[in-house]
């Protein structure tokens, strides 16, 4: 399996300066962190749903 290299430019959407790149990377990091939180919430809800269904 061939690994794909991820370039910083892939996450910066055509930033014109380093400051813009840093700002966009920060926004992407916030978005990814929120997505991770949401995925854990969903996992807990699914697990709780299965536990509830087993009790019935």
C-alpha cells in the first residue's frame, strides 16, 4: 500500500502568507477537534442505545 504524503499546502487553501497559513491550520485543528468530540458522543449514544435495548 502506497502512503500519501500530506503537504501543509493541502490544508491552507491558497494562503498568501505564513500568517494566513497558520490561521487556516488553527481553524482546521479546531474543526478536527470538534469532529473528534462529536464522534465520541455518537459512540457513547450508540453504546447506551445497545445497553438499553439489551435490558428490555
